[in-house]
């Protein structure tokens, strides 16, 4: 059976969960904390861009998926704003860690909701062939976005 879009997304979801956990356990003011935040920021941005293009947009075009897609896009925007907030804070202080916890909670909430609700809604809309096609497109765009973000 060919890989579906959900298989590809789940791989990134697990990376996001792991990076969030490791980030919250990192020590204040360390290079490790900065590196983990950078890795999480890049993972979130590459994943969100490719996911929006190759899952949310096709589902947004179907009336059955309109509300779910709009909600998921809103949550991506909230995550982007939290990342921006964290970038403006000093990672040595409690305010940074508090905002990082908020980001982790939002990411975990979004991933749970997406896997439990959005994947089911979209799974009823997309054909098996389309799910495989979207997986290939997502992977290509995700890899391209990662390369660009890592080079910036």
C-alpha cells in the first residue's frame, strides 16, 4: 500500500512532539536550548507550509471540510505568533520558558485534534489515490521548505 498523506504528516508530528519535550527540559541560557528552539521553529514552519498546501487547501475546497480547515489554519497562525513571541524573549529567563510551555501545549493540542478529528474528516473526502499523490507533494515541499529555512 502506498504511503498516504497521513503517514507523512504523522512523521513530522512525532518530531514536533519530541522537540517540544526536549526544549522544555533544556537548561536556561544553553546552546542546546537555542539549537532545539531553532530546530522546532524550522520543523513547525516547514511542516505547516507543506501541510496547508497539500492537505488543508484540498479539504478547504470541499464544503464538508471547510470548517475543519479554517480551524486548523487558525491554530497554525496561533503557533506562528507564539514562535515570534519566543524569538523576542531572552532564553535565560522564566518568561521565555513560560512562553515555550504555552507553545508546547498549543502544538500538542493541535496535533491531537488534527489526528483525532481533521484526519477523519479529510479521510472521507480524499480518495486513496489522492492521499498517495498528496503525500508525495507534501514530502517534496516539506524538504524544500526545510532546506530554505535552514539556509536562512
